[in-house]
């Protein structure tokens, strides 16, 4: 995205590299990261489902690309969905291809019996561990990285990226690994255009999160709630708040709570907001285009697809509002639904014009119907939020070790035995 615009709240790192020679840029970038890695340990955390190792071409390409870099000291795979030992062994062998001289590779068997014992021990100490899913897998695997005491910078990206190449990885890591700047957290962003269908993807971000957060920022401003106004304007600054790609310093990672549901990404942005000054936060244009699997709308099933995603994200924001001193009632939700809808419809018009000028396929009628569904999902999120007294965040590891001081030793032992 070749333009210079800065929002002024956090730093945006643009993709100017593609104006010149991308291959020469990649060579210089990796040489720089290799120099950084001599003085710090850079780790990569890969949340993966067992089924993803059987997707032809996708994860194979990701592993091949990662194996071309020399600046990673460790890779930790958060493996979910492997219910049987033979499945774990298959995955362990598959990800074993990432091992090379100077790089440690561990697969954390999240559904295995040894990790189950650790979860049970934590629950016995009244430590919430959340529900199975990406958030819980990332959290327990972060714990293992902290227990290993070897990493200074941690990067995280998904394992279903169809358009992956190692340029994405290098750009994701460089801002936080570079000792010459102040960044402790860096969020990735990118365009999402389907090459096959020639249409915009990322419906939850485009049609829900952006207009929803914008509407909340305006509401809080009109209400005179300065603290929440600033919070939502911070979220509005991010070009792709739902991106699963980010990097951060280990000392920050130890301190943040992790959401176990679809609110993982926006929760992480909120945790960062509460712990860092804006000058230590960046977002970076990772690649020209990004393609991965797409979720169904699931308009009749609140437990699946975009339906569940929107509910979980809306619940997080509603709970955040309540926890910061602003009461919510049915009248507020009714007003929020109307404000969101009118805001989102104006975005649909903008997306339609953007698509028209770029010769993309755009079904404006379907987009407006989706906005209506999302509006109704807000009411469902409110009903669930009223009934659920606890949030969906798992406590930070800094907090956990106060209650369970020997948990790191347990984690190290469990993962080492699983990977023996």
C-alpha cells in the first residue's frame, strides 16, 4: 500500500519495498534479522490444527518458506485437534521438518494427557483456563516458551495462509526485533482480495468491527466518556484488527491476558493498549494480498462461522465498556444497533465504489443483508454478556506463577516428554 498516511496514534509501517526490487529488499531484511539474532532469541509460535497438516500445499509451503530463514532460534507449534497419540506423533514428525542447526522445535500437544494434567492443576488452584480453541492453545504454548527462558521476541501467525512467503515473516518480526527503535508490539495488516473470485474478503472486519468500533467511538465522544472514546479510537486506528499476525517482546507477552474465544485479537490489542504507550506500538503492511480459509456466515447458528465470531467480539467490547464504569441497558443496545447499522451502510457504499473503480466483483445487496444480520447479532451478544459473569480472558503468565510457582517446571517436563 504505497502511501505515506499516518493516523498519528500509532506508527504505520507501509509497504514501500514493492516499489523497487523486492528480492533485493528481502535479502537485506534477512541479513539484518540475522545480525539481530546474534544478540537476541527470536521465536515463532504457530497455532495449528491437526487437520491443517493434510491441506495440500498450504502448510507444506509455509514450512518450506520458514526453513529458508536463519534467524529463528526456536519454533513452538500449538497443536490443537489431535485427540489420539498417533495423530500427535504424525504431527510431531511433520513439524520436525522445521528443525535445523541452531533452531529448537517443540510441538505442544494441547489435547494430550500431560497438558491435561497441567490444566487440571491450574483449575484446582481456581485459575481459569478457558475453553479449547486457538486462544487456549496459544496461551499454554506461550507458557512453554516462557518456561524455556530462551526467547526475547515472539512472532505469531496462522497455518492456513495460502499466499505465504518468508517476506511476511521477516516484515512481521523486524519492527520488534530491531534494537534501534522502541516498538514492543507490532500488528500485521494486508489487503484481502480473493484471486479466484476477484472480490473483497474479510467481512467481519469490513462490515462489523470497523463500523462497530467507529460507532462506539462516536457514542463515547458524545457521552463525554473520554477514556472509552480514546480506547475505541485506538482500535479504529488498526487497519486489520482481526489479523492473526503479530510480534511482541517477551516481557510484554508475559504480562497480557489471552482471550480463548474469537475475541482473541481485539482482546490482545486491548491488553497492549493498557500496558504500552502509543510510541511503542506499530502496525505493518505485511504483503500485497493475503488469502486463507473463509468462514461461513452461519446466520441461523450462533455457535458457528461469522455468527459466533461477531458475537464473541461484540461481547468483549460490551464487557470492556461495563468494566470501565459505563452501564449498559436494553435502550443503549437498541441505540447501538441503529448507530452501527447506519455507520455500516455508509461503509458498504464506500466499498462498492472502491470495488467498482478496481474492477472487482461486489454484491452490494448481499453486503447490506450481512450488515442486517450483524446488527441482530449484537442483541444476542448482549443477552449472553448479561448471563455470563466472567469474561473470556485467561490470566497472564505473570499472574499464574504467583498462584502456581512450579507451573513452568511442569510445562517443561510435559512438553519434553511428549517430544522425546
